């Protein structure tokens, strides 16, 4: 169904423009020419963040942290397989998907652990990436409390998932 | 804040790698990050340009302002700093709509345009405005009706009910959006 959305939106916008008698071709070209300057503005801050995130996520420090947190998770009866997804969710979207793929392979896509992991992955976005990208694109250096609010909402999202999924499944 | 996070990620990762003797991993990650970023930019560049083009048609034809007039009454409470009828509402609405339908690729350029017009209203050009933070919180909470990528991954693994995660995702992301907007409000008032 979602495959239809994009062509439909593009089609409707172009037809609407044509009916309103604007030069849709010129309008498209003028808009698209802005792309380069936007991408150029994003590059430095994105590079900085990808460098840091990649060092962190491939260092193995997450596995190291697990061994400390494992008893706590067992005590709270939370499957600790969801911890890496929960921690990496704000940092990297593709890393979470790779972990999810792994969990589906081990437990099957309809198991409780898989559903819980999917909900954690699907109910939030890559907070750090969005903040870096959007603030970077307009040259904001002081982001005030933005990151705190984003990360607190992510933490709340994980807690909500732990409550909602057991109720529904 | 980003500064501290950056230092934290690099220092913890590096110290762990050095103490476990994995110099080559550290070396590889440092040298690779340029290529990874460049590949991402190369993938995102044509998509951004494409949507900026389409969006410009929507803007010049008046579709964008028509759309934003419909959603503006709801947004005006969240963004008291934006003057009535300002183009920022059009971009914010488009970004929200694209996100709700799971069109991440389309949402990003709308979001960047929204940030640009919020920057025009911003007094201090290197400090985030209150509206910008509210707008970003709406994005980072990732409220969506259709988590497209995960559903396709579930189909790939032959799930019996690939769409069974839609309802819990809507409930959870809706509440985390409400929570995010609430603490954003509280923080802004401090």
C-alpha cells in the first residue's frame, strides 16, 4: 500500500501545479537546485557524528556493559536481548535493523522477544541523527535542551513498550 | 551537549578498543567514517533534490499554504513563536504528514525546509530556538502509522502476521510523542 503513496503524491502535486497554470518544469528545477547547498551544509556535522557512533558501536563496549546489566534485567524479568536495540535506537537506525534481523533469525519473527524488539525499533526514530542533521543544516551550534528531551522521550518509549507489548501479546 | 556526547562516544569506544588490543578496529573505523558519511550523502543527495523540486511545485501552486491552513490551528498551540500564516507551518505540516505515512525519505527535505524557515525567525543564528526544539522532538519521537521497514523485514522472515506490530507501535509512539512534547514545554518554561 505504501508503494502507492509516493507516486500518488508526486502525481497529485504535479497535476495540481499544472491546473493552477504554473510552469511546473521550471518550478521543479528551481527547487531541486537547492539540494546541493543543503547536502553540503549537512556533511561536516554528519561526518563528526558517524565517526563517533561507529567507534562506539563497533568497539564491543556495548557487550561489555551487558554483562553488568544482565542480572538487573533477569531480576526485572525483561528479556535482555532487547537491550542493545534499546540503547542503539537513538544512535543508528541501520544497526538496530541488523540486530532485529538477527533476533528474527534466532527466535522467529512472531515470538515475544521479536515483537518487543520490533516495537522498540519501530516506535522511535534515530534521535542523534535527526538532531545532528537538522541543526547542522541551518548551522545551529547551541542546541540547548533538545538532546535531553529527545533521549528522555526515547527512554519513556522503551518503558512504554515493556508495558504495552505484554498487555497486547 | 552534542559536544559532551561526542567526546563520550569516542573516548569510551577508543579506551575499550585500546584496552582490549583491537587497534586495527579503531584504525579502520577512523579511516572508514569518511567513506560511510560520503556514501550516505551520495544516497541522500538525489532524493533531497528530487523532493525539493516536487515541494517547490507544491509551494508555488499554493498547495502547501492550502494544506498548512488546515493543520495550522493545531500547530499554533505548539509553536506560539511562529506568526500566523507563516510558510514554516506549511513545511512543518508536510513533514508531519510524510512521517505519519512512513515516508522517511520525503520527510527529511520537508524538515530541512522547516528548519530553514524557523532559522529566518530566529534571533540568535547559532542558538536553537524554542520552535526548532519542539519541531525536532516531534521528529525524534518518530510517530508513524506504518513502520514500513520493519514490516518488510518481518515479511522477509515469513512472519504469520507481519503487520501485528502496527497497533503497539502506534500506541507506544503516540504516548512517547505526548511525553516528549510535555517535557519540552516544561523545559522551555524553565
